[in-house]
C-alpha cells in the first residue's frame, strides 16, 4: 500500500527520526501553552493544541532514575538505562555513556548528544 507507507514516512515520529539520523536532537514546543513535549506527538498533551513547533533543546538535564541491565560480556556487557529530566521540563529514557553503568547516579548533570540515530547522554563537563 503506497499510501500507508507514504503517510508513515511523513508522520511526526518519522520526521523526528530523520532529524536524529542527521545528528539533530529536536523536541516540540507548544505555541499555545508554551510547554515542551517529548516524545513527538501530533497534539499537545498539556492543552490539546495541534500547534507544536520543533525546537532544539539546550540538551542539559539531570538523571532522574537509573538501573543497570546486566549482560554477559560477549553480549556487550552491562548497560545503564536512565530516565533523564531535560531542563526544558520533559523526561526521556536513554543511557549515560562514558562511565561504568554502575557509576551513573540520580542527580548527576548530563548533556545530550546524538549517536547512531539515538539520543544518549554524557556527564556534564566530560568530553564525548
């Protein structure tokens, strides 16, 4: 069905993934209530407006919660899964890189970057 494929390619989530694939991290900001929105949506979950604009966040945030997923070394070893609160007021699930998964702590300040089409975080002040 070409029509269904075409609409998927132009949907809000597809546009978001294209930006990530280009190395750009974008979130939405509602032009009606001024709240930021993430994960991308067609309407604002705060006020119901469909006037959502794409904006580039500062990328700074705080680790809200973290867990370590244990994996065998031949499967890539342990990884952390973190909930990050961006300063813009949205929360997303990601991971903190550049330190041991067990060293990621609630309250740490982090900075977003795009790696392989995903948003990941590094400790603020650490080099990527």
